[in-house]
C-alpha cells in the first residue's frame, strides 16, 4: 500500500490566497518610502495629486503610478490617501476676509442704528455689490438720499447721536461744487461729531468704475449742460432714448465690476472710511 509521506496536499500552502487583501489607509507625505506591488518599484514620495503619486528611487529616477494602485509600506499592504488641506479663508469683493455670516457659521446680525447714506440708487447698488458682505456682517444698512439736495432734511429726521452715527457719500465732492456747499452747511454744530461726509471727485458713480473694465481708454468728456449719463451713452454708442436705456447701460457697467480692484481708489478709500466710522463700537 502506497504511503502518503507528504500529507494530503504538499502544494496546499503554496496556493494564492483568494480572499481580499486588507490594506491600511495611510496619509501620503513627502519622503515616505513605498513599494509599488505590481512592478516592485520602490522609492520615496516626491509628489502626488488626486490621481497619481510619484516615487523616486535611490538612483534619482522618478516613476508615476496611479494613486489607487496597490502599494507596500515596510512590506505591508497599504491604501494611499492625500492629506486634508485646511480650508482657505475666502475674501469678499471688498478684499476683506469673509466672516462667519458669509460662511453660515453665525446668524446674520440685526441691523444697527447707524446708517450710510448715498446720493442715488446706482451708488447704493455698487456699494452693495462690493461691500455688501462686510455691511451685512456688521449690520449696517445703506440708504439713498435721492439727491444731495435732500441731505439736510434727512439728517434732521435721522437725528445722529454717538450710538446712531451717519456716514454720507456724495458725488463730485470737490472744491466749489454744489455738493461741497451742501456738505458745509448740512450738519448742525451739535451733530458734527456723529456725522461724517466724504465723497469722490467724479460727476457720477459710473466714473468710479475703471474705464478699462468697459474696454475704453477713458470716460468720455461730456459738454456742460448735457445730461452726463445720456451723453456718455451716446458717446459709447449705447441706446439713450429714455430712462430704461440709462438703466440698461448701468447694468452693463455694473456687471463688469468683480471686486474693489475694478474701482478707482478715490471711491474705495472714502467708502472704507465710512464703514469704519459707523461701526465704531460694533
């Protein structure tokens, strides 16, 4: 009778394992020495992205492998993953860091008693586009006067105090202009400490947008006595028959403003100073 001196199956222990290989997940870092299981290429990690990992061997040769391939670390099977990046703090259109209100981590602040007043709707819309996130975060509302001529009446009704400040932005605030005369007489002596009036040199807020954003070298010169916005539209070849055309032109201009860098510094500085003034103590 034949005697089985080798046991039931001498090749049993040599058969490949059929079950799944358990792999430990490791976070990639430069300098980590790995071996690519299929090619047996071993090297230190010198680069990686969401799809590939680069390994450099001791001779300085570099090979690229799919990050989802099988690798060994110190002889043990591993699965590769990229390190988690810290989220970058976003900036608002004004250039400041986005705060908790913008990121949804806090409730929007209730409107504060202080206000910023501007001459018209276009001024208010441009400020909202660029500084809206900042203003919402501190709870400051922007209102428009419907013309600088109404400033004195608005301030009388508003009654500024130390806890209820008024910041005012006027167009064409240059020496000898109508706006400069209004600014010099609109504030009662008892309220001067609680009101700040600043302005920009432009005839209209449209000019505060850098002309290159519209593909023009400069804003056109409009003869005295001609409605400035109508004259600009005609010079640029835009429709200018009625108020709807003027509104369309403003939307075209407004759409070209991405952030504060598309505005002239002579507007950015005054607006920033008003925000600082009305948020004292907030």
